[in-house]
């Protein structure tokens, strides 16, 4: 238990106003002489309110210090503590490098507004002001942030303050009572049977880009799974594709995100023929590249570890590249505005329309939770029920 010296003090922050009009204060509590350094130390906290409220807050602050509720370093800025938080998670390997990179993006967005504020000085009002500013376009990109994106930032800022509370650096989490905008993620669309047939008819599986789109629409594979697929994972004899690896933006080939994502997919004859055509085209391309390389330069070889989808150097492409390929090509397919992930969503919707059992759908999709599968299944089947009722209603 920490001890305090004296009754503490209240420092008026805005000297231009009389005390009765001031609403910004700094509460200071002396903790006496540090036995190790011999120097006097104190703890401080900002407070907004009247002087009478500040006095009550000071008494509470003294109690928290004496109960060790406020400990450790109190001069972190929000930016400094975010950096430390990320490094701690990186060292502890709590999350994947890809998720850490995404988290750093969220922190950069928040630090644009409150990065230089002292950690203990960040209030709920400051967070609310930041979120409104982001929605209005005060962002790094200059574009209006979506409600969903603001919610993602809030969730990660909350993690930071949860850690600060745990370490005793702040007494409470200002995120707890923040006002958040509504989630506004667009509902995913799905191509119907005719739309899927039309897209597949336009794809040339010998081309890496088109083959990647084919794996998304015909096998329901995710971007990272497509990029992580090797020829050793495709068993043409047994008619099976082993989805067990994923490739991320940091060039890491690793196991899929969850155990549920690891799955064996049946390989339809039509897709097997398309993949075989792609494999032969890839080998011919490697041979052309090798013929132009000088003696001593590395030759491209096609083996079990060779990526199914490869770039001009025969190396794996990153998931971002697949999205870039799709965004560049979708207009020609008559699908301007559609995102790549909606091809996978279309595949799952077709399964639901075909009456495939939800548990089988879950296994084919590699969903860790049946809730995601059931959301798709229920939505598709509800549409079918509405159509059936509409047909009956027309009789009356």
C-alpha cells in the first residue's frame, strides 16, 4: 500500500479565468521521498469540472494512491503507451504479425488526434470528439471514416486502456462510456447460379489471376488460402485439395488461422481439369523464363512446394495482390463494385440454395463458428421462402 504526504493540491490549469469559472485542474498527490533515489515524487491527474468537484476528486485520488490503485509511471503519452503495448504483444507472440500490423494502423489513426495527450488525461469526451471528427473526414487519408472502422479503432483503444488499468497507470477506462456510431458494414452480396456460370465462363484458368478467382468462386477459398496453396496440396488422383496453409501480407507461409480452417475439399472434375491446365501453363512459363536466364542464375522448378498462384518470378503473391487483380478486372466481368470476398460468399450461398446441411457447409467453408454459416444459410433460405409465398399470394 502506498502512502501519501499532506492533503494533496489542486492546480488551476486555466489562469485566465477566476477560480469560480475555471473547469480545468491538475490534481497532485505527494508520495514522499523515493527510498532508492532520495528524490521526492508525486502522482498527478487532470480533472475537468468545478473547483468543488475537483476537491472531491482529489480526496478520491488520494484514496486510490493509498490503495495502490494508481501506480507506476504516469507521464506516458497515449502514443508512447500504444507503442509499448504493441511491442509487448509482439514479444509475447500473442497475436499474428498481420493482426499486429492492422492494430498499428488503428493506433496511428487514433494518435493523429490524441497521440500527444498524457495517458491519464484522456477522457471519454476526448474520445467522443475524436470519433465524430473521424466520421466527418478528419482522418489520415482525408476520407470520412465508416462507423465500422471507428468501432474497430475504439475496440483497440479499449485494449490499451484495459492494460493501463491492469498495470495501475490509470484508475479507469475512459472507453467504457464512450458513444459509438452504428456499425455500417455493407451486407455482402452473392451471385446467383446464372451469375456464377457467367463469371466462370469468362475465366481462363491458365492465367494466374483468373485461376485465383476460380478458386474463390468454385472452392470458396479465402485470399490467404489461395496464396498459400501449393501443388503438393492438390491431389489429382484422389480428387482432394488440402487447405492447411495461409500466406499473409508479411510473406509468412503459416498454418491457417484456426483449426476449423484446415480442411480437405473435394475437387470437382471440372475444377481438376482447370487446375491441370493451369499447372501445364505454369510449367511452360517457367521453361520460357529459364531459357532467358544466364548460366548460374537460379532456375525455376515446379514441385510440391511451388505455389499454385505465382508471380512473374515464380514466387507467391500476397493477398493484397489478389484484391488488386480483382479490382482491376471486375469491370470487364460486369461486376464493378463487387469485392473479391463476395465470390466466396457466392459459393457458400450456392451451397445453401442447394440444400446442403449447415454442418457440411461449415466444414466446407472452414468456419470456426456455426453462427456465420447459419447466418448465410438462414438468409438464403428465407429468400427462397419469400419467393414461394409470393408465388402463392399471386393466386389470391
